[in-house]
C-alpha cells in the first residue's frame, strides 16, 4: 500500500444513500460520489464556467 493516498475523502454523509466529496491529492480537483444501495457514481465538481473545483483546506489556503 502506498504511503500517500491519491484520493482523500473530505466530506461524507449518509449510510445506505451516501454523498461524499473526494479530492485528488495531486491535483486538488474535487469529485462528488453518490451511492444508493448497491450502486453509485462519481463525477467531477465544476464551477459556473465549467472549470474543475479545486480544494482548499481553509478559505485562505492556496489552491493545489
């Protein structure tokens, strides 16, 4: 197993119907994952201009 994980879960709620936000630790791009029962899907989160949302640990932190 690698020391540094490529993806990190930064938000999650629910159990059988779950919603999670994952961050690519190399690029900072955020992904939305939603599951319902035994199925699920993941998609990139984008801003109003269609650009990928980048994760910031705090509001003033620089982007990745």
